[in-house]
C-alpha cells in the first residue's frame, strides 16, 4: 500500500522504515564451516564464518571470517589464527569457535576439529611434524659475479626442540642451476663450502634484483613436507656497466663480507650475541635483548679472510648453526666463522 521511497511524510516514512522496508541491516547469526574436519599433524585448514544479516523477510549473507574472533578450545591439539586458519599440532580433538557481536548481542558457532597421527619422533632423529620452514635471509642481492652466500633453513616443529637448523638436512633447489647454483650437504667433499648445504653463487647477471628462486624442501619422520623460497640476483647497474660500482658486469674480487647473527630459539628475553671488530679492540656486534630493543638480528662487515669469534650468553644455550667451526658450549658458548664471503650464523637459546 505504501512505497518506501518518494517524498512522503517524514513520520510515515520513519514508521515504514521501522517495519522493514529498505536495506536490511544488523548481524543476526553466524555459521562456521566446515562443521567438522579431520587433519594429520602439521596440516592446516581454513575455517569460514558466514554471517546472516537483516530480518526474516530481507535476509542476506556474507563472509565475515576476517572480523570474527576465533578460539580453539585446546591449542595443544590445534591453533587458529585471527583469519580462521587452524594448524594441527598434536593428536586429539578440539572445538573451533567463531564469535561475533550481533544486532541483539553476542553470537557464536562451532566446529569440531580432529587431529590424527602422533607428534613424536625417533630418538636422535628430527622427529615430530614440521609446521613451517623459513630461509634466512629471504633474499640476496650480490654486488659482483662470483660471489657466494650461505642460506639457512630454519624449521618449526610441533615437538621440542620446536625450532631447528635444517640447513644440512633439507633439499636445496634452484630455478637457474647454471646461473645461480646452490649446494646440498655432502660429507664427501673437501673443498670450501662443499660440505654445507645452502651455499648459493652468482655466475650470470640478472636484469633486476631477482635472477633465480632458491627453494628448500624438508620432510620429517612423519612424512610431513614443508617448503620455503628465497630470491637471488646479481643485477646490472646502468648506464656505465663496466665501471659502475655494484654492477654485475664482470667478476670483481670480493674485499668485504657481511656477518649476520640471530637467535633461532624460543628465548626472547635474556640472550645476547657478541663479536669483536676485525682489529679485536671492541665489539661491533651486540645483539639481543641484553643489548637493547630492536636487536633481534645484527650485522657487521669484515675484510675477507677475517676469522670472527662469536660469544653467546644468557639463558640455556642449545647450539650453533652448522657453518660454524671450533664451537663450544661450556664453560662459554663460542663459535668461529671464517669470513670468506657473506655469512649468517644462528644460535639457539632455549
């Protein structure tokens, strides 16, 4: 009888609007899907929250996963992110709940997530299920052809130790094997770098900062697989290619090498890594909470050929990355690194 538009009386229009004509507004309810899900340890699943808006006569739905508050009743079985991605941690059952604020108050919806498989491992092996893999650094830009860099592969697991250096146990792959080769661990080699995995070199210039993609692939004792990638390049610098500093036009003898140190363990409060200058007169690396905020990863530059001794203090020390030599843990944790090219050293503080 009445239309919900036009220039009718204000009072009549307001009454009609209250009766439901016009655009539906307000969240009425949510529904989480899938309502049940089964995963193996280490696998993930995206849960979705669908919101119903309006009233019975003018209802509409939309995806509200990003604005929903997600909760796992048992984080030891499975965790869930703010966007609704659940990760299976250990065998068991947990309830995944999505909470939201509706027009008439709080509303929620739940799903059952069952995790199968064991999270243990064999004694002395990697064990557990790998949850993620990270390459450090995630990108390398060389300054001249012939340079090399050490990449580290760091895995996160569902069982202790949850963070592990997998550099010499992952499979390293390169998208350009003839231009940017990468090494895999080999106990048979005797030349420099041949026994370490993750050493990438530049033999051909790239048109930009990315000339190849390096991939690390890890498989744990439960058959779970994780991969990570890093970009590698040796760019030409225009306009004067042969004479422009930093251009990969031709091989230039490497004079300086950069050392990067960081903590790959779970202790985030008491650890510290120190390393002296090339002259040995002062520390140029003081990295960690004991050195101040914002120093979770530290770098310093040394002349090529310098032997650098790194010292670790604070917390329970768990070990050094595999590219270190002359390592000790007691009475003081130290590591020696020969700066023949850019190096990255990780220390595990538990």
